[in-house]
């Protein structure tokens, strides 16, 4: 897992990336505004800390930036490529690459 890690600035999320697999449709009548504010799995980090809590050996940590933003970073020397971070993430932020 010695591939370089690159971070992109937040851009518009492509429609194809939005998933509704875990989206619970409302059973009651809601306004369109309320429905639109419900979260879908769009590939954007919601800062839920799930990846950080399931990591082995402290391989993932949350880093605060001076501008108030944050990012989760992987320490490649500690990561064992178990894939738990990718499996537990409700947003699909983490992706695993095959180690060939």
C-alpha cells in the first residue's frame, strides 16, 4: 500500500456517484425541503469517525487544518490493508486498491 495519496478539493458530486442503497424513504408526508435535506451516500465525508474507530494500530487519524476544515489521513507504515475503513464508511470515501 505504498501508493501516493492525493486529496482533491471538494467539487460538485457526479450524479452517478450518489447511491440510495442505505437511504430510508420517508413513511410520513414531508415537505420537499425536508426530503432534500436528508442525507444520501454521495461520497462526501460526514465526519462520523467510523473509519478512525475501526482502524488497526492507529493507522487513520483526523487532522484539523488551520482554515477549520479537516481530513482523515492514513499512516502507510501502520496500515495493514484490512479494508475495515472502506467497509464501515457509510459514504464510500475509502477505496481499496488490489495489492498486486
